[in-house]
């Protein structure tokens, strides 16, 4: 592999820095980005990607061309976006969340695809393994310690015996997380009850169908897009709602042990830069998120009839 000249699928547009003794600033690069739906966490990833690229010398409007598309949760539109990108002249693609990463991987097997916010890229069929992706796809994973999230729920309300999880049946990452939660709950002596949805309009009815003491939401883009529906049901039932998404706390969840999505965007940008500078995606390990944070909303908890203990409040205040 040539690392001081032109590399693979980027050969048409990237002159890599570091050839010989001559230092070079980044040359012009074109990147196509795609997400699955609009919500604050995924938006923060894209912001972090752009900021991280700028920090590395790739400035939009100067030596960086960015295109960004959003199917707003529609699978047919996502497929069309992937096909459009496959026919484009972009040098690299950024896929935020599992469905866009899968859609891009199905139509593009040459140019690099860097994903973010993919919980289990192996189960999703995106990489051979976390350590050795094996093809043109790699990225950052937002895998969370499910047992620790459920422990947070129990720390807030030790009386909880049943926990409801509503999740999207069409998202592989959501199923993986639900399975992990069920396994972790058994060790903690609590019961998980689940309801699946196909779109955001089904969230409220699915949540209402579960007779539980509390609710726990996964890293599930369809569910997060309808977080207000989950909040409404939790408040009506006076049931604690803990999320895996920090921005959902601002929208009415009581607490979260979650990914710092802006930090994940910055981390993803650093991986993109490595690839632009010559690293092969097939040999670039998938990276787990570097930052977790405890976030609380005392007023939301009170509306659910819950008082958040000082131990949790102290960790949130300390940014832990």
C-alpha cells in the first residue's frame, strides 16, 4: 500500500502529507454524510465530525466539501441516498447510526465508510470483528455498559422490580441492546418487559401496553425521535424513565448514563483523518466511545413521583 503518494480509492483527489521530507497541508477532500433521523444526539455527532475535521486542517469551503443527507427515518429514502452517494464523486462517506451504515455498505465496497453511533457493528454485518474490520468500513461504536445503566435506575429507585423497554424492531442495534438488558436484569434480580415498534407513531401505545415500575430507553433512533411520547406515559403512570441518550433528559427523561455524542463526533473525525492520511479501514479497529456522562433532570423526576438521590446528583454535577 502506498502511504506517501496516492492511496486506494482516494487516489483521484488526495495527495497525502509526509512524502519525503516535504510537509504538506491537507489537500481538497469531498465527504458525503448521512444520518437516519433528526434528533439532538445524532446532530451533535455531525457537529463534532465537522469540528474535528476543521481542527485537523480540513475546512469546509476551503479544502473540504461536505454533503449531508437525512431520510428522516424513511428506509426507501435512505436507500435512494445510498445509491446517490455510490454514484457520486465523494472520497469518503460518514454514516451516523446503524441503518445508514448498512445502506452505504451494501452499495459501496471501495471508498472508505466511517460510521458513528453503531452499537454492534459485528452483529450489523458491517465489520468482521472490532479489531480487524476487514473491508472498507470502520468507525466508532456507542456500546454502553447496560448493567451500569440498570444499576443507575435501581440506585434512583431501589423498589423497582419491572422495567419496560420499547424498541424498534427494524434496528439491529436496538435488538442487541434489548437482549443485553434482559441478561443484565437477570443478574440484578429485576424483570424486563418489552414492546416493539416500527415507527414513531407507535411509541405511546407500546409504552402504555407495558405494566411496569419504570422505563429504560435504549440507543434507538426511532424511539429517541419520539421521546416526548415516552415521557408522557412515564409521567401518567408515575414511573421512572431513564434513558441512554443525554439529550433525552432535557426533553423529559429523569436521568441517563450515556454517550457524550459531541465527543463521539470528535473521536470519529480523528478516525476519518487517519484514513485520509493513509490508514486502511480494513486494518483500522473500531473504537469504543471515550466518554460517558451521568445526566439528571430533577424536575422531570419529580413529575414522575421520584426523588433523585444525592449520590446520583453529585456524579452528574461532577460530570461523571
